[in-house]
């Protein structure tokens, strides 16, 4: 536990200090301890008195923030996976957002992913040529927050937290097979020692997996177009446990799935191999909510049109608890458990092990 304070030195040699803070460092990779991770996207910012709000777009942001602050002693790290504050070029919005999350980010790691409202702008190298960033082009988020990227403009990275390995993609840059980012994602997934870090989690802003959001259903893709075409090969090959996305402002959980087929029919408790990856949309942390399609897909287990966030709790190397909590009351509305041994991770399933013939 680190104790620190921040201050300013005046010209006359005197100092002004803020209050004392405490910050808990990360467990070492593979450390066996209870580890609690909160993940969400698309939170934004809001003002308690309704002032200075840009377009009144993020009605649930304060509820989510307050729930995390009130339960901070039961949270070890936060991942905010894109669409951070929707400043869209208005820098004062960033100042208000950092003030909003200060009680969290001053105490535990607050990790980010890049979203369309941070990065996208025509002619700047973003994969999408829209104007969602308001001209920020990623400069603000890349310089206000630290994440362990090799190149700040390429906002993909890996990070270890105890028994977890997180591979964070940047959906605003090309992720398809043959690209620099695709090679990074494969290296991130392939390099983890699953005996020490059994919980392998993929994070990204746009839904590259599965979603019943009305906008995706209208396109006929049920995800970002071209999203999972290349990446599902990697998720299956390296046995990614859970893939979590933002961008769509709702909550949804799928069955363990591969190529549109559920690989495990359990819902609240998975024992042994998943044989696929569970996909979660967790983009309902604050921004105005997105409608679901009325189409009922076989792979969609739970949907919720409300503001909320997800929490992962690793009790040890064999037991993981997933919870979806609503921002308005902090109560759990969806959950499941995974219980398995290391040998379950090693077990082969469809497309997860090299092809073998009698000759080989």
C-alpha cells in the first residue's frame, strides 16, 4: 500500500498540499489471492446539479461512479473500455470527468480502452472515418491516462493482474488478420502461462463478438461488421474465457460460443471446459441506452436495458465469479460461476488444438 499526496511549490518557496491518498499496487502475475475486477464501457460524465452537461447524454454516469466509490474496498482494478467522457473536443468535459472519477483512480488502477468518441476523425489513421471524437483524434486520452502501449496512438496492450491476463484491443484501428494489431492480439493470447494465470479475458470497445443490439441486427451482423471473422479463430485457439465489449449501451451475456453455435448449454454454473468463449456487452455504464432487437437468438442468455457494470472475482486458480450489477442500486441481476482445473484448459475442443492425422 502506497501513501502519497500531491502539491504545488509557490515562488516564495512555500507549498500547498492536497489530502493524503493511499494506492494499492497490483498482485504479481500468478499470485493466488482474491482479485476483484470491474469492467464497463460508455460511462461519460454528469453533474449532480444538472449544470455543464453536454447534450444531457450520460444520465447514468453518476449512479455508476457512486456505486463504485461506495464499494471501493471490494474492488481492486477498473477497466473503462472506451467512450470515456464524450467530451468530443470540449476539454472542460475532461476536467469534470477526471474530478468525477478521482476517488476511484487515486486509489486503484483505472485502465482504459480506446473508443470511437476518443479517436475517430477523417484522415487521421482511424479505422472508421467518422467525426465521433470531435477532433480529439485520441490525443487527450492518450496523454491524460497511462496504459502500457508501445505506441500511444496504437491503443492496444496487454496487462497482467494476479491470476488474470487481459488483452485489450483498439477497435478504432484495423484488427483483421494480417494487420499489426492482429499479430499483437495473437501474441498476447499465446504468451500467457495458463497454469499461473488461468483467467484469460479479451476487452475491446466495439462489439467484435456477439450482440443483439438493434443497430447490429439491422445490419444483419449481430456484431461489428467484420468483427469476429478473424478474431474468433484466436479466441477459440487460445481458449479465451470471456470477451467483454462496450459501444452498445446495454447489457447482454451469451452462452460459451464459437461460430454462432453454443458450445456449452449451462447458464449459471460452468464446470470444466467451456469449449468456447462467453461474450458480454457491458456498454451501459452511463450513456443513453440502446434498444435491443426483438429477434431472439439462440446464443443470447440474458439481456438488460438499463445502466450497469460487470464484476469478475477470482477466488483462486480454479474458481471465478461473474456478476452484472445495476448502477441504480448496486444489486446483482445476472451472474455465473466457472469452476475447473488446469487440465480442463489443456483439453482440446473444436479448432483449439493443431489438426492431427494418422500420418502426423
